[in-house]
């Protein structure tokens, strides 16, 4: 699933690779998927964007928004987007295929669930989209320590750290994947309640959020996810499904995997004691 680092990388790759390409055909919903969402009739997408040029893209939380003339195409975090050169064999199953005038293509497939949403500029009134664009990205200066402290205070003392960081769109685009390394770097347990935080913990958590997401982005995304070209990201996750069978890189102890709040969390009980 795309989170902040991967959406940043994907948006830059789309801008650099697809910018200036003209769409000749848009195929939608050719492979039925019960949890693939469109806006309006997907059969209308071709008439709305064929003949138009891609002019860029931007990251919106964990989503990617592609600029196509006066239209915008939003790929939700559960959408895999892959670029294919002219002559490449294209996947048979997909939820969106854009063919360009040079015979290259963008193919989008939905994993578990995801939206492929087309709309006119400034006419996406979806509640969650509006939340994302209204809140500061942690990679920007607007997401500062004062903002983060207010975020914690507004959340309430009984909330856990995982719930704070990865639910209710408090930090759009920060999900269960990025969460693991952030809390490991801050030496905090995902189930620790906010009321148990000690002096200095909020600053450590703030620095871990900013520093970890920046490192993941500069590394080209996490190695558990793939980019526009199907290549795994260059940031090696500390805690993930790729590493939890390995010893803790700090103390050498065993890493714990536990189901919590709708997904697995990974932590070192020695380096991240629950309070």
C-alpha cells in the first residue's frame, strides 16, 4: 500500500516519465473487481481524457494525483501503477490502462481495495480528500513541533501511539507500514497510551516521524513496496514482514509480531517496552 514516501516517489516518477505524453485510449473496469472504485461511470473516462496530455502529478497523502488537461486522476493508496515501454507485454488483468501516442502504457491494478477517481480541477468534494489537502505533509516545514504537540493534545490521553499516528487521518498518508520504523526509532511501543508518555517522548516521536519519512522518501520508498517501474524501494525497513524473523538490530533480541488495530505491529519488547 502506498504511504507518504511511496506517493512522493511515484508522483515524481509520473511527472518525469509521463509528463508530455498524450493519452490515446483509456480502458477502465476491464477486469471486474468488487473493491475497485470509480467516480461516475468508468466507461466515460475514455471520452474525458483521451486526446489529452499528462502535464504532471503530485502526492496527496498516500495517494497520487495526475494532471490531465482540465481533469485530475486520483490513484488511491491501494492502486498499483506500472509503466510499460512500447512493445512490452501488458498484463491481461487491470482496472485502468492508459495507452499513449508513443505506444507506451500506464497500467493500474487494485490490490485489496482502492479508488481510481477522475474529476475536473477543484471539483473533488470527497470528505477524505479534502482532509488530506487541508493538513500539512510531515515532509514540509508546516508540520512542525508545535503542530505535532497540538495533534497529540487533541487526540486525548487514552489513545495508543498506533491509533494516534495511523488512524482517523490525523496524519494522512502515514499508515501501518511506516509506523513500525517510526516507533522503533523513537523507542516507543505501539500500544503505549499517550498518557504514559514521559518528558521528551513527544519530541523523540516528532523527530522520528519527520526523520523516518524523509529517509524513506530519499531512499526511493520502502523495500516492501514497488515504484512506477516495478522496482522495490531502496529504503530497507527495520521492522516489517521482511525482517521480523531477524534479531533486533540494536539489542539482538527477538522481534514480536502482533495483531493490533486491524493490522500487524512489529516491535522489540526490550528496546520498546510497553508502559
